[in-house]
C-alpha cells in the first residue's frame, strides 16, 4: 500500500454518525482491546458525547482531552469542530449537524494519516442519505471520499471475514456503489485489473504465503462463452490475461456461484467480484459479525466495521462491537508489518 508510516503507535478512530451505533461500538471495542496492546488511540468526535457514553456503558475508559499530539495518555479525544453541536442535537437520526460532524471527523482522521501523525484510521459507520441531505450532495461513500482526499483513484474496497471455524473470505470489488442496472456499462478492464492487483497485494500485506486470486464472471455461469452476455469475453478475460502476464496468480472468470464455494474451502486466497452484492452477500453470510471493510490502494491504512448505523438500536447499549474489534485488529496488524 506504500503507506507513509512513521510507526507513531497512534491509531485514529473516527466515530461516524453520532446518532448511530458507531460511537458505542468504538468505545466497546476500545475497552476490549486496551489490555492486549500498547497502542495509543485518538477518538475523533464530540467530547461530551464520548464521555457521557463511556459513563452510560460503564466502560471505565480513562479519557483525556487533548490535541492529537499533546501529552501522555493512551486514549485521547479530539473534536476538529471549534464550535461543536450539543450531544442531544447530534444524537437525532438524520440531523444535518450529525451528518456534517461525521464527515468532519472522517476527514480529520484521514488528514492525520496523510501527515504521518497516525498509523491508521478506523472509521465507524456513516449514513449516506443523511450526509447528502446535509449538503454534501456529491458524497458517494467513505471509500470514495477518502480516495479523493488522498488524491488517488486507484483504490478498491475489500471486505474480509471468517466463520467460527476460522475459514476466511476476502473479497475485492471491481465496482462499488453502482445501481445494478448500470454495472455492465460501468465495468471496465482497467477496474478489474486494478481490483486483481490490489487483491493480490492485500494477500501479501496480510502475510499470506500465497496470493491466488479468483475472478468472478459478471453473468450467470460466467457467460457460457457469450451465450449469456458477452462481458466476460470483452472485458473480464482481457483483464485476467493482462494480470496473469504480469506474473499474478489469477484464475477466471469463474461462475460466482461456485467460485465462492472453492474460495471458502481455501482454494483461493481472495476473490474479485464484479459488483457490490455479488461479493458481499456470501461474505456477510459467513462473517456478518466479524466482517471488516479495508480500503485497498490508499497511501494510508483505513479499516471499518462492515455494518451500518443501525439507528433502531442506537442508544440502547446493545450494539455488538465484534466487527469494530475486527477492524481495530486488522488496522493494528497492518500497521505493525515491516
């Protein structure tokens, strides 16, 4: 990933939509991880909200107020907004104040990484609809925003998770938040090649002994030689052949309904899916609670839990932090690599 890491020992956590479960799962995950490492953490969010939530959940986290680089203390809080809104305003679902705060916190976490002041940023969920309504009408998703901030378009979304027997799926997406009716026209050879390249590199970053990538076809049965769509012939196969010519261990296009079975068995180390639900439905089937979103290709480490804001359970103290714990652990694993 060519991250400009300086091994600061600091992980930034952007708390996401303050009306969702992001702040809750972030604090719960942090409480479970503090005993297992020596990292320092910076919570980027509203200080009053964080402190009240820490007390409400009876987590007992020792929280300190500070700018990102000031003083000792393993868990510190920083809000980049010089005039933060009141917590009761931020906790209202779909409030413009909360949506704008979530974007501000996300951008600040990325900026710290780009400056080399943090080793990674872990981002809690945001609500796309709320952000667009708040005035950010060009917002597509956190991945796209972070790519713009980093000045690169060569990124891809990878979701990875395992079942209770430790069997993994790692899925990179050739297209992300695109309506199904537009996938075929959006899909290009270049996007598929990039997803293959980044998926193979991700296997190396994870320390896997192999980087065997399986590539899904777009159409049922991978097109059956052009009988059920021609995208495999015109777009997918040329991308696979180009990646193979560069020495990558890549196979495809394969019918998605069988490829995921073999990947789950361990025959492939990662899968490149052509569109969002093709890749994420099987991933969430086996690793819904442990799934992690990892943005490949950024010049810094970014991970996120693989779930949404869950407004319906926010504030009730019942949110499961397992996915956020996985996101923290992956960020620390990647930050500690040589």
